[in-house]
C-alpha cells in the first residue's frame, strides 16, 4: 500500500522537526524521512537516534525527489532556505513549515517564488518545550496539541489534506485560519507574554538587589522566569517577524498598565479590584478552553 | 515536658493558617490550637478536620490565655482584628502574622497599640497555592519554603526565637530582614508579576477575539492565566498595602517596556536580542537559587 508521504524532507531537525519525524515514524506513514541542517554532528545524531533515515547538508540535495518538504528552521532563516531549495523542488511538491509567525513566511515565499506555489500550505504547531535540539525531541510532543494551518485561496486541496493528515498522524488537532488572523491571535497569546516575561526578568536583573530578588522568587516570578528561559534568538526572530501585530497588542497592554499605575498612585481601590476581578472571571470562564 | 507553645491562637484558619496548624499538630509542639474567624461553618469544618482543637468567633475570646497569636487574615482586616484583640492580649504575648506586605502591618500595629509590643515579630511565608480555605490546607505546604521574619530593634529575643522555631517545625527555612527591605524585594518578585498577569489577562479578555485567544493559549499565556487565577480581593489588598514599593518597581518596568516598544517599532534587532539574552542569562545564572 502506498504511504501518505513517499519522501519527507525536514529542514531543521531540532525539537520541533525531530519530534514530528519521530511521531511519523511510529505511525509508519512515510516511505523515507530525509533530514537537513547546518550542523552535521546533529544530523548524524538524528540518524543514530532513528529520528531520520538519512541526511544531506545541502538543502537542494535534501529536497531532491521529496513529495513533502517541511521547513523547521528559525524565521530569520526561512527566506535563505527557500532560495537554496527553489531550483531542486519538484513542481508538484507540498511545501509547509512550523514558523511561529505566518505572514512573514508568506512574504518570504512571495519574494523567492514570485507567485506562491499551489502546494504551499503553511502551519504552526502550538507545542514546544524550553529545550531545543534533536536530543530533546520526542514522539508525543504533538499529542492533543493544536496545529494551525493557514491555507491560501490558491492552495490545492491535496496539499492541504496531506499536511493536515500528517499532523493528525502525529496526534495533533488541526484547525484552519488565515495567516493574518493567526498572527493577531498568536501576538496576544504567545508573543506578548514572552516580551513581558523577558522584559521583567531583564528589568529586575539590573536592579541592585538582583541576587536576593531571584532567591526569594515567589510563585508569580518563577512562572515568568520559566518563560524567559526560552531561546532568546528564536524569540527575537518571532517578535521581529510579527512586529506589526505584536506592537498592536503591546500598545493595548501598555495603555491598560498605565491606567492601573494611575489607579495605584491614587489608591483607587475600586479600579484595581475591578481589573483583577475581571481577569480572574475571564480566566475562570475560559479555563475549560485552556489545556492544562 | 513543656511544649514550644502552650496555646496558639490562629485568627484566620484558611489555606495559610490551616496549613501551619496542621504542620504544628504533626510536630506536636503546641499544647492547644485555637481557631478564630468570621465564618463559623469554616471553623466547625476546621475542628472536624482536626486542624484546630477548638474555636471562638469573637477574636478577644479567642486570644484569651494564648501565649502566641498568629494573624492570618487579609491585609485589609489586620487593623480591625488588632483593635478587637488588644484588650484581651496577655502582656507578654507573642504576636505574629503572615501578611504579604510588612510595613503596612507595622503601621496598623502602631496605630492600634501606640508603642509597638515587644512580643511583636511579623513574618511572611513565601508559600501558597491558588486555592483558599481550610479544606485546601495541608501539613507540608511550608516544607523547604522560605519564611521571612522582620523583627524590630525593640523585639524581644524570646519572641523572635519562638516564632522562628514554630516555622522551622513546619519545615520552613527562616530568614530575617527589615520590613522595608522585605517590601522592596516582594514588590519585585511577587507583587509586580501578579499586576502584570492580571493586567494582561484583563487586557486580552476585553479584545474582540477573546474566546479564540484563550482557546489557542500557548505556553506563555497559560502561565500568566495561572497567576491571574489567584484571589482578586487578596491581591488588591496586597497591592494597596505595598503600593509605594510596587509603584517604584512598576515605574522601572514601564520604562523598560517603553524602550522595548521603541526597539520593536524601529526594528532594532540588536536592542531586542540584547534584552532577551540578558534575561535568559540572568535566569540561567540564578536558576539554582530558584526552587523549581
């Protein structure tokens, strides 16, 4: 019987790409999984761990004969990788990615390909850990996690159904929305919280009482520092790639924080309690929607 | 043999007061534990659960004959409770508390007692959960957690050593600092993070895409909503009680957030990466100090 994918090429075999490869191997839905990346030591390790079947260091060589190509590289590397693989892609290739921002990847694709390839269906798995690298990858990372696909009007149905099926075999729940809407929602739920966590930890780390502050880190701050332990370069890329939407929600947040600051200055008990109570109500109301 | 405490009166038998009572019962270091609170149903439950030996609804009655009195009531209730118990306190009573801000409790005590009682040694256990009420209490809440005591120049040594020993029997590590310093450190590590979490959740909850935002809550935002699920009235009290120090760190943070916002607006890649990298470095450097 023919498999879902004959040859899957994953460019960037780290936590995200490696975990998908592991899950698809377990589901036995790929004829062959080819890895590609800049670090040959990592690629050798990926073969030894059984995550991929073989590798190529040259992206063009790696995508040769692939029916599906997954870009799992940092957002800042997307355009360069697309340029490298463009001459070697099959005409009917299905091209997808895992980037945390989607409009910027579409812009990269437009810049490289001109007209967008009909097999292009971008995606974003809402999953991850603070770790990185192929050794941190595991087959169950996407179990019950959401994957957002952002098909275009011109995307072909076969590409969309193949990419969706691939993620479902990895255990994920697939949802669809526009790239623009994805970027707005993720700016609010993920990118802004990371900006606040990084800024808070940096802000406190530069205070005189630093070591003490970290020593007495209570519940609240410990959660913030956990967020701020994510890869700094990766989050820098994400924030720049989605800066328009991020600036939009950040501006909302700063206005609200200014208002709370004024309320504190004037000991406006009612305004403070209203803000905190609304937040707790919202959290309790939506807590069922939040996978714990 | 005589016990560490003959009669301990705990005013406010919820998560914090109840968990200490449970731990001291296990350690068998109190002759008797008397509970007091406004909700008689809760107090009856506390007796049934074996958390306290008996209770009184009237604070003055409850502290009668107590050698140690622990105030585990909200910060906004401290002054009123002190006024109620003042006439009934033994002259050599040891009086302590668990409030999340310390200067405001000292102010309350000065307002009620005039000169501060020599047996007054305030404290703050850095522990808790998002739950509240005596049913949520458990004996191991303070195991390996820090308790900050803020003795005064005039505090007597016996009171300090008794309060310290009480917390150590509950499994806590006791440290000492001034009330002012406590408030500065906690404003940074606990009060500001809670303000940011509440403000973010409230800010996003009022956006049009609310239900979707909560549905796609990724790692970062989920941590924020967890913080914002804490008791709103309690945190309102804490923020007002420690508003001077809180406004101080909030002002630092807002300046840093303004700078990051400017960096994003101008796509200042270097400034963003520097901020995120410093934060990650600080977090990694101090991660050993943070109990996971």
